[in-house]
């Protein structure tokens, strides 16, 4: 495709030559978000953590010395825009593939064409790279290694789980974040004013608060915000104004971005667990509400609460485990939406309970002792004496029955080589356990001393 001159993004006067094979002039039938794609990295909104002056990515692009790149982030954060801007700035041939619709035959044809035209400096942009299976990703490796193509992959899924390790190791990985409300509002204001590439020709106006409310409804997705803005503008007469009434439809239809079994699932449950562990009931309830609004399986949340009860509350509050187990059963037989109340009950209990991970630490210490030290022989007094053979060899005959001694402490050892595995914490009920153990240890030492 021949290069063409393109105007600057939001009304600049300087003509910008398009990348070879890149996007042509914006068409009227293109969605607003597509018409407003930036032509340079400097025009990209947000993502300052990777695009600010002096950062790695702008330096690599300025020198045209980058290899393969992976952009990982939520929808509408600018992955495609950055890829197209890079191709434009480096005057590269830009070939775009969507992994959902592509296949091995198409990939072979694209790679063969790139080998025939090494001077074109082909950038192969693969949208939704996570949709390619292992064999399709492996097909890219030889040409990526040889530099026949420079791969730019875009994915909303964690590359560590969905991109083959050899391909991942040959690429620079950049994580993109959702856009801030302020960034989205700024772009929408420019779109309303731009008569050539935006919707300025219709002279529709909107107060900053209306645009901010629309941005919030779009959850950091700039593409969704611009396309929603276009729908609102086209639904009004020329010279009209977007008001709260027009936003009501979008507010009623708003869906929380939450992909079951994907990053939102793992990240949100992680935030929920850490909020409960950190004793922040407000944050815990917020993340609980997000999971429920996103359609998370309530049984999954209940299982995590049961785990928290032992992992992070433990003996500091022994009632946490039976309460969360009861909540798990209640979720099963009550079902949604009423089960949300049960989950809220259990979440607040865990978040506000005293915390102790002593059970977690003790289990880890026991496993470490088994792994790093010889396995201890079971003392003869503790072995089973059931059966005639065991009785004849004297197993269990020296066992001191604990209930026959004050406070059930006989002074007997239950390991050949005593180990310090459990350390109670000074939290909640566990403070009483610590006092009790200290008293028992003193009593045991006294009994041993008497026996000489």
C-alpha cells in the first residue's frame, strides 16, 4: 500500500507520512476510536510508565533497534495504537493479524512474503496472541530469531500462562494499565472538537462531569469510551448536548470487566484474599462485590474463605473455620442472590478476626524437617500394641497414659529428637494457647527432673 500523508492526531498542521503498509486516511465509516488512533508514540495517551521521555521503549523505537515486543493489558488501553505508532515512526511494513481469525496457512504466507522483502522491515502485529496455540506460536520462532519479522504481540491474558516460553524469552514484555478517567475525558473532549477525525462537525457539546461519568462507566477502556461517545453524538441532533438522561441507558447496561478463569479472576481474588488477610473489611467487601457483579462462582469465593480461616486466622480465632465451612454449605443450598449475604457475613468475620498464620508456618516447618533431616523412628512406647506379635515384642508397654497425669502432662517425649515446630502468636485466642504451652513445658520439665 503506498504511503499517504496523514494529518496530526488532533488537528495539527504538520503532515505525517503513513507507515509503509500502514493505516490510510481515516474513513467516515470507521469507528471513532479507529479514526483517532495516534500516529506517533508522543501522541499516545497514558502509559507514562513505559512511554515517558527516556524510557526503554521510546529509545528503542527512536533508534529503530527494537526486536519483538509483547504488550499485555486490558481492552482499550492502547496496545494496537502503540503498535501502529511504532510502525509509522520506523517506516516499517505493518502486517496485522487477528489470532482469532488466522491460521497456519496464512501465517506461512505472511512469513514467506517477509522473507522475500527483507528491505521492507516487516512488523507483524498479532492481536489476541493468546489465541494462538503452541504450534502456531512455534511457527513464528525461526523468523523472529532471524529478524525476518519483528513481532508485536498484543494480549489481554497473562503471557506467562499463554505465550510459549521460547517466544516470551525472545521478546520485550510491557504491561499496559487501564486509562485514568482524566485521560479518557481529555481524549473525548478533543474528539468532540475535532471536525476532521472526530465528531466535531456535529457541534455536540457535553459538560466535563458528563464526560467523566461516561469515562467511569467504561472502566478505563478508551476504545469503548470513544465508541460510546460516538453513539451518543449520532443519536442527537446537530448542535445538541449530551445530558445525564442520555447516560442513563449506558449506566443501566454497564458490565463490570471480569473474565472468569482469566486475569481479572486471579487478580481480583488475590486482592480479596490480601484485603481479608490485611484486616481491611472495606476493601474486602469491595472486591467481593466486584466478583459477584462479574459473575464469579460463589462457591469458589466460599472455598477461599475456608482456606483463609485456617491459613490466616487459624488459632487466633478457632470459630473462623466452622463459620466459613457453614458459609460454604449455606452458599450451596441457598444459592444466589441471597447467598451474597452469607458471603458478606463470612468475609466481614474473616477480615475483622485476629490473625495468625502459625498453622501455616508449623506445617511448613514440619515439611522442612522431614525433607532436610533423617526421618525419625517412632518411639517404641508410642507404637501400636494391637495384635499378639506387637505385644510379644513389647511395643507400647512403656506408654504413659496422659489422662492419668495432672493437666494430661505425663512428661513423656513423643519424638526421639524433640523439634520446635509450632510457635504460637500473640493474637486473639492464641495468646491463651501460648500461656498454656509454656505452663505445660514447665510441668514437663519438672516431671523429668523428678525422674532423674
